[in-house]
C-alpha cells in the first residue's frame, strides 16, 4: 500500500475543508469574545427590620449601574441578577446612614462594573414610641340662666399615642376635635367627641374618642 498516495489523496479538498473549519472557528470564537455594555436600574432593598423601628426614607430608592461583559454574558443577564440589599439587623434606634452603593451591590462575578450612580445612598430609620398624655376638651359659652353646672367628666382622661420618637416625645396632650357649647345644654348628657389626630401621631392605641359627661341641674324645669 502506498502510504504517500493515501496521505495526499484528495489533498486539495482536505485543505479546503480545514480552511473552512478554521474560519468558522475564528468567527465563532471572535463573536463570543466581543464585548458589550448595558445599564440596569437596581432597587434598594432592606431586611431584618426590628419591630420597634421603621424605614422612613431611602434616598434614592434605586441606583443605575452599567456593566461590561462578553456579548453572550450580557445577553443572558437581566435586572433580576443584580441586588442591592441592606441588612438592618441590630439597628434598634433612630439613625441616618449614608452607605456606599458598591459595598452592598451583588452581581454576576463574570461581569465588570463600569459605573455606579449614585455612589452613595441614604437610609433613615426611626424608632417607634408610645406615650400616655392627657385629653383636653375646650368649653365655649356660659350655662343658660337657671341651668347650673354640677360637674363635667372625661372618659378617658388620658390616652396612649403611638408614633415616631422624634415626634411623639414633643406631644404633651391631645385635644378633642370639637368644643363643647355650654349654652346649648339644658339637661345632663354625655357627648362622644373624636380626638384630634395631628401629623405627629400615627395612631391612638386604645381609643380615638372621648366621652364628655356634663351633669347639670335645670332649675327652670323644676319651676314650671
């Protein structure tokens, strides 16, 4: 058997096929190694929030990042592959934190971060507070002639308000929404009046109304 003849049989066709294979390989490899850039909007998340605090503000609440990778990598990635999460475990009191975005950003390791905007974000947490304060009711006018005011009582005399510590600590009392007009009262009666909820108060813990009992003696009725 002529080995030389076997090796060089259809030599031209073999070389052409090899050349085509090399070109295809170069094209495929070159395509995989081309690079692209893409921008994503990533929302700021937080977790492990203590029951006695609230996250009041996150500024900004999302950041814009631009990444670089191969064409294949960029086409396979989505916004869900990027996370910006802040662990608030251990935060028990009011505070304002200025944090570096890069320290909390999680992204696919094969990608390169080109830019981050902004480079810092702010998280403000506020401690909740409960406080017992007295209820105040305003009285207007005078009793009519012949009608004697014997007593006036409030139920409850105090209420517990709930809100952010920086605001609740300055609340010293709660007012009734309406005044009691004494000149309209001719007999003993109990009025239910809503309490005034200011912007400092998130809610009333027990009740949001006060009962005002006005006890009177109507001497006019007895003389008729």
